[in-house]
C-alpha cells in the first residue's frame, strides 16, 4: 500500500477526519467562493450549521451548469497567483469545465494516483506508457505525476500514432499501460494483427476516462494477457484518482480522506444506504484551488463499506453502470449502453468494437446494434450468421426487455478512436 495509514484506517477514525475536513471546507468555500456564499445565504444556511456528516445533506448540489456559468475562474477560492496549473474538459457542449490547482492540490492529486496504481499492483520497478492525451485533459498529466510519485518510469507517449505506440512498448519493455478501455483494446488488436503481441511485456492495463464492463476487462485480459483495472475521476473534482480497483477487483476504493461520497436518489432527493444504486455525489475535502461541495456526477453506482480482502478499509464504489444523462429511453424502457456491452463482450464469436444506433421510424423508437465478428469467414455462412444474430437478439432481449435489431459487420470496419470512444449515435436528435 502506498498510504497504509489511510488505506487501512479504522472507519470511526476516518469519519472523525472527514467531519473535521468537511467543516473546514464548507467554511472555506463559503468565505472564498461567492457562488457558495450567495447560495448558502439564500436558504439561511451557515457553515456552523454543519455539525455532523449527515448535515452535508443541508448543502445544495453543485452541477455542471454551475461550473459553466462561473467560467472560467469564478469558483476559484484563491488568487490567481496561487494557481499553478489549469485543466479543462473538452467542452464538447457549451463552455469547458475549468479546474484550478494549487501546489498542495497537485501534491494531493499525485498521492491519490500513486495509491490507485499501487492498488492495481504497480511498483516502482514498472515502466508506464501513458497513452492519454497530454494537455488540458486531466488524464495525461494526472497519471504522469502520480507515476513519478510512485517512483516508476514514465513514457509520456500521449495519444495517437498506434504503430509508434506499439514499437515503443516493445522496445522500451513497457510493463504497464495507461489508456481508455477502447484504445487499450485497439492496441491489443493491432499488436495481434501485426504479430507482435507475444513480444510485449505489458502486465498491467490501468484504464479510465470511459466506463467499462467486467466483460470488457475479461476480453482485454484474454487478448493482452495483462491484468486490467479501472480508475474513476472527473475534471470537476480534480481529475482521475478519486477511486481505483485493487487486485481483488471487488469495486473501486475511494480516497475518502480527500473525497466524501454520497449515493443519492435524485427523484426523491434521498441519500441512499450501502449497496443501493443511485447517483454519485462528491465533495472535495482538501481542495484549495477550487473546492466543490456536493457535485452531481450523473454517474450511477453504489457503495460498500465492508473491508476488502486486500486489507483496505476505504469504501468501494461499484463499476459505473451508466450516466443519468447517457440513459436511452427506448419505447418507454430505460437502456444503458453498458448493458449492451455486457452481452456483446461475453460472446467469443464477436469482435470488441460495436456501435449503437437509435432512430425514430413512423413515430416509433428503434434500436440497432452493429458489432464486428471475430472471423470474417462467418459472414459468408448464412445459416451460422442467422443463428448468431438470433442468439444475440435473444440475449439482448433478456437484458433490455425490448427487441433490438442486430447487424454483424466485418472485423475492423467500425471506426476506431484514440480518445474517448462514442458508442451511441442517437439520430432522433436530427
């Protein structure tokens, strides 16, 4: 463990630490961030009203719209001269989300990353190739500085140029890869196709930036021969490093000394108990540059507080099953892309790339799944093709409770991406 005094902390001691830090960050945000002062004053809430951890429920939620409306630096709690790093989201819709970091913030961030890499099984003898983009995106630099804090070697490759990625992985003896799940799979597929997969020494694949399923992890493990783990984070609260999987793969351990998690049923505005599924809400407990109170992540997950077999006592969040804003409503049925992926990744006849096409025909919603086959010869055998399509449709209907059109396509015919993959094309918006 990188921080055993925290990762194995007694839960009662942790709660006392969290309460002390919560009281501090609430007062700090109230006194230094105009939006929070205005919001507190409008409902008669004062920092001294936060006396217990449950009192956090009195605090209004912070949303992505709040961050956009205060673009670029309206939520900073310190003068600009104390901000030594800026990051931002891609800004694909509206203004980008901006994050500001003090020197202490960067130190805490790198500690969080070093912890989750150690959870995955990394040591200071590993050579990490970072295939996240370097720049405003938090992934590249976030993982980079955490790897250095761990004491391992960094190959700051960034995204793109897959052939060069594989050449350096082989020539440098890279043992750990940092990438999105989709790009890690693409690298493995390409290495297999080019006949160099056996030359690689990659033993760990640490993935983030996209949600992934257990079936995706299993497929990647079979193909790459490396141990895959997932980490969780978001720009709004600082970037990757909020949580990560250990070798037990029984949920992602949350760095609870720095982030206070809640699971909320937003329809009822009710904080849920252990094991109940709802939206993750996060509060930063130590963030100096840009403290965030009760941020609505839109990610759907659950929490467990039972100590892990690995010896850690930190709460674990389950794999994110979807986002409230990514949920598809098809003929009145809620559908999450992760449900479809779970079915497809569990079938050996299929490749690892797929896309989901949603449309509206004659005022009725339609759902089509296009997925690559593993062997192109299958496409020439009509009876086997029909049998496989029927099998996929049946499995999807069992999971989704609606009929889905399935189209099988040739290997490598679906466009790959070196960044975050976009699986869903919702043509209803057109």
